[in-house]
C-alpha cells in the first residue's frame, strides 16, 4: 500500500499560527505583569505592617510616643566605608525589626546615590512617616506624628484620634532615602495627596550630588499607594482620596476629612 504524501504547512497557515500566538501573548503578558505587581504590592503591605509593629513596640519602651524622623544632626561624609551619616527613624526601629529588607519595597526602582560609591547606600528605604511640627503650620502642613527638628517632640499615642483612620506611614521613593543616610521625609504632609505630585512610575528631578540627578515620587502600585495606620494595619488606596482637596484655610476651618491629621476633629466632615 502506498502512503499518501505528507503535506507541510502552507505559508498562510504558518502566518495564522503566528498571529494567534501574538494575540495570546498580547492578552496574557499584561495579566502576568499585573500578577507580578500584585505580588510586589502584597510584599510592600507586609513590610509596612512589620514597621508599624516595630513602631508600636518602640512606643511601649519610650513613653508611648512615636519615634523621631531624625535624632541629632546629619553628618554627611564622602567616605563610602564611613559611618552612618544620620540616626534616622530606620535606626530607631531597627532593634525591633532586625531586618533591613523590610525597609524596601520591591517595586521601588529609583536608584539610590550616596555620591561616593554605589555600594555605600547600605540599603534603600521606600517608606516615610508623616511629619509633625507645632506652631502656625500645625493644621495646614505639619499635622503628622513624627518630629524632625530638635525643638519638637513626636506625638504621644494618647492624642491620636481614631488610630484606625489615621495614616502615619506611606510610600516615598527617592534617590536620597537609604540606610547610610536616613529615611527621607516630606515637611509638608499635603504633598502626599497633592494631585500635582507624580505617582510611580513617574517622578520629578531635583539636585543631590549634581544638577537634576535625583528622583522622587509617591510610591504606587497600579495607581494605589500602600498606607500604614496608627492602629497597625495597612491599606492600599488612591492617595488623592485620603484628604479633602484643596487643603486651604476653608478646609481647615470646616474641619474637612483628613486621614493624615492626627486629630480626631479632622475625621468626620467629608
């Protein structure tokens, strides 16, 4: 019996197969990318929860007050093997974490720069605590919980109104936030929700080691930033929803809703 001749694929059939594969790839690759980013976001939320737990332990040891953003003065040096340049909040909480890995979000891809050596940063820091300063800006800008200036003291936990609704920790990705320096911060807490500020992966440039060589952005995962609350829980939210905008004299007078403000007065009026 004579076997019939085997027929190969025609060019048209091959092109059809290639087109189907391309269509499937176009559909599946974004799904895989979203799944990877969701996993990174989960890790980020876990990091924030661990940092919040460390802060709660710190408060038990230090008069029920939040830690400081900076203790003492920054002593910048150009020695890549030199000592720590500042005692930041990361140093205050490290005895309670024993793990520098939780200070960094896996989605944070902004390069750090110590202006000396790429390996001199020790480890990147992707998070920041809300800033507190008393005085004329206490309701307009500096209504957080952690003090920076030596003349100020961080907020005691007893004054925090509705801890489950008070944001104290957020994602701040920037070139200047790393272990040998300090966990960077924003003086004005309204930056966190300001619509004109970029969300990751976008960023703005500023001067650090040279002209326009540094980057900064509010960390985000598919449009949502992970926030840590005073009671110890973490939640991903669009950052523009965490406080009324614009945050002006009228918003302050009406006690409009502001999840960053430590006072309960700002937790009720939408």
